[in-house]
């Protein structure tokens, strides 16, 4: 009969008990010192239970740090948990020697083996520490929120930015698409998750439970979210969808409607809100996977759907128009007339301004670029980078306070043409090519004249 490893069994049972309780309350003592001591223990060999307990203590202590102490902790990670320079030099020398040695000469170590040691040597020790912190229950979401703190600290202190490379490297693996789980959210979803949907909605505020019900309960409404097994009921990103007859050009009818169309009669799926829920996962691509998988899900459920399109805000347009107005009298006059508000009651005024705002919106989206030749507008970069086409421009389309303040009331449709998504994605990724419908391009040729 094989012998039983008693130490392993004890560690396993201890780990299981730890999984059933929250992190310890920590007790008295300076949290920065407790964090430093727990991290030191994590970097030493030990049994699973010991390491899980140390990770829980470290994360609990981190939660008690004030912003200044958290910044100091990030600096310690950067300065004290880097790669060992001497070990890197020695590993490089061994690899260089092995790589230059003639193949016929005997060698104590192959070039491949030396390269593996070099690869191990150049990895900062803090990556091993972050992986160890992830051992305890709740560790993954705690590290996501730690990175959110880091991003905020790095805005005030750019010297911390190199530390984010380690977080981004690990998260790219931990939140690989293969680990994500797509779940449909409806009115029968547990309240704890619905509360998070309300809290994380970043595009069109959900005012109350009745408002949420209008978005989830009618048969012509859908909501899908990505979850990760390690983060439990914390959604990573979600999208709200309206099934419609035709492509809408304003957000109010979408938000206030629901139940107007039998899903079997709808020909269009409108993605009208996409919200990233975790600030600490910035830069980790979820939205593109989400939209494409939702398109596949809806296509299977409702083969009558022919058009997949967004109704998207233009959040950088107002700031761009304000900059343009400093040198362009027509842009300045356009802003003044928007602020005056006569267009709200005067249909003639509204029609006169509509053409001009549509032209300016197209100009902003097609011509205003960052240093990397990508569109200035973040929503445009997201959808065009996913392989969508800028299909249409609308004004006035969003009369909410935020819609007017950030986008002057403009909204646009990005079309997801299933047969061309990949080609357009590749063109955008390669040289920044912006796919736009002919009607949008024609807007640039129109004359912007004061009326």
C-alpha cells in the first residue's frame, strides 16, 4: 500500500478551510509592516496552506493602506522585487557562450537550456509575488483592484508605470478569452448581479429598478456579460441590446421603449451600451470578443436578424469642437447656437444645425487622429479596431446632460458586417484605415455655412 504524505494532506485540509472563510481581520499593527512581512514570507518556500494564509494576510493588510502607503508599496515592488542584475548577466553570458559554440563541440548546457535559464532570470521577482498573492480566495479580483490603484498612482507619479507591465503581462494570461464565460442577464438574474449592472453602467445611467426592468425584461431586449471563474459574480464587461425594426438614430426611444417589436420580426440588433466593469482590467481586450460572440448567439437564436449595429456616443467631440472653435469662427458660432438652445423648440433651427453638426462629427471621427494615426475618439477606436464600419451620423440624438456635455448631442452607428469584420480589423490594425460608409464620407464635402 503506498504511503500517505501527511504534510500534503494537512496542507490540503488547511487550504480547504481557508477557502470557506474570508481573509483574516488582521488585528492591530501597522498595515504597511504587516504587508511587507507577509510578502517576504510568500517569497520563501513553504506549504500550500502557509502560502495561502500569507497571501490572505498580505491582501488584507493592503486593503488597510492609505493612498500614500499604497504608493510606497508600489515603489517597493518596483525597487526591491525586480530581476537580479548579476543573475541576468551570468545567464546571458552562459547563453551567449552556448549559442556561439560550434555544434560539434561537446557542451555542458545546450543553447536552448541556457536560454530558458536566461528567460527565468530576467523575469522580475514581483511577478512571482503577484502570482503568490493570487493563491488565496478572492485574490484575483483583489489584484485587479490593486492594479486600479496602481493606474491612479501612476498618473500622479509616472515613475510607477513600469510596474504596470507586470500586471498587464499576468492579466493577459489570466483573463485569456478561453477562461471567460458568457452569461445572459435578464430580470430573473440574481439581485446581487443586477445591482452590479446598475452600478457599472457607464454609458446611459440606470436610474432605478424600473429603468433596469425596461432594459432587461421585454422580449425585444437582451443583455450579455462576460464573467471569469476566479472573480465569481463580478461581471467584467456587459452589453445591452435592443432588437428593432430598422436602425435607430436617437437613444431616447431605445431607452424608453421595450416590448414594441416581436423578436421574430426584428431585423436589427442594436448594441446601445457597452460597459467595462473593472478599471483594473484596462487594456485587456474583452469588448471585441463579447460583441462577436453575442452576434453569434443572436444569429443562432434569431436568424431573421440581418443587421448588427451600435448606437454609440461620441465622447470626445465636444472637447474637439471647443479646440476647433478657437481658430474657426464657424465652429465657434455653432457652439454658441447649441448653447443658446433655440433648436430645442424651433424645428427650422434644429434642421439647420443638424447638417452642420453631422458634418463636424464626421470630420472629427475621420480626420482627428492621435500621434499613432488612430482616431482621437476612444469609442471610435474600439469599434473600428474590432472591424466595424462608421455607418451613419445623427444629431440631435442624445439629449442627456452627459450626451450634450461630451458629444454635443451627436451619436453614430458602427456597423458590424459579419463578412467583412476580419478584413476591416486587419486594415485598421495595420495602417489605421477607417472604414466609413459613402454617406459619411460625403458629409465631409458639404459646406459648413453660418445661417
